[in-house]
C-alpha cells in the first residue's frame, strides 16, 4: 500500500488536539509523587506526530497545564523539558540514536562538570544511567544484520546441543518488535525529560535564581530516585500497549507514523 502524504492542515489539527489533551493531563498533579499526568501522553505525541510537531504540542500543552495547576514558577523548566522528552521519544521511534546520544551526552556532561553535579548523590540518577546504557546498545539491538547473525548462532547452538528445533522459534512475533521499540522510546523520552529538568536546575543554575539550598536539592534527588523510575516504567508500559494499534490503524489508511 502506498503511503499518503499527510496534509499540513491534518498535521496542524492533530498537533492542536494533542496539545489540548496534554494541557488537560498536565493540569492535574500525578499520583505517587509524579509531576503530572502528562507522562502517559508526552512520549505518544513524539512517536505519532514526529519529533518536531511532538515537541511543539508538548510545549504548548505543558505550559498551559503548568499554569493551570498553579506552578507557573517552573514554567521555564516545563517549556524546555517536556518538549525535549516528546522529541526524544520521536527520535527513538525513528531510530535516530546518534541524535539521542548527543542530547543525553551533552546534558550529562554539563551536569557532572557543575560542582553540585559532583556533590549531589550520584546513585539518585540510576534510572538515567539505565536509559543511557540502553541508548548505547540500541543501535546494535535494532541492527538487522546483527539480529540475523545472532539467530544463526542460536540455531547452530541448538543444533549442536541436539535441542528440538522449529522455524517458529526463530521468528519474532508479529507486532512484538514495535511493542518493544515503543516501550523503549517512551522510556528514553521520559528519562530525557527528567534529565532536561536536572539540566535546567543545576547547570543552568535555576536553583540559585530560586534560592534553593543544597540540603533541599539532596532531598529532591533522593525522592526523585524512587518516583521518576516508576513514572518512566509506567509511561513505557502505556506506550507499548497503545502505540502498536495506533500505528497499525493508520498504516491501513496508508499513513505511516511518525507523521513527520
């Protein structure tokens, strides 16, 4: 089936729709210490609309939601972090690993160059380390040549061990690859959002502008070490469940996602 080019008016309407949904979710404080309910939608925006429109949708919706829930003081962080998170999810679903490595690498380097980045508890960023590690190995895991070679090696091992063999175990279940990629993309996007907030707070010195002392930052880091990984995992599971049927439905109409 030939892919249909998405008209600009349709893309604009979808961007506006996602912005409105993002604003509605972002206006409500999230459960279990989550920042807001936006975490279930932001990665989806990037994966469906693409990095650019997804970032725009998240910036508009996130900014409106931030003001509506009475936290306009953190608007500079929200207007940067949520669009970057959505764009990162869009880059991941498109397998733009180099761009994502540059984003993660730059912000992590800036954080650890800052004196506070070296003084704050390093273990509290354990979920970001996992995301960065997954990002490092993703170009290999999603390389067709590597996977083909791995399957050949596995087949030879099973033959050498005289284990039962069939062609079915060599095949990846239909839709499984997209499910895994959607979950990974959402996790990388949400962790990029978290890292962007840290980048704004520490290397960009918003903590000093807002008069936040070091003791308070340590407390925030320790609390975040438990809430943000749970947020990332929940968002990843939600996207892994939602994205495959969305992509399949649009593909049946001749529309390939991301839209841009």
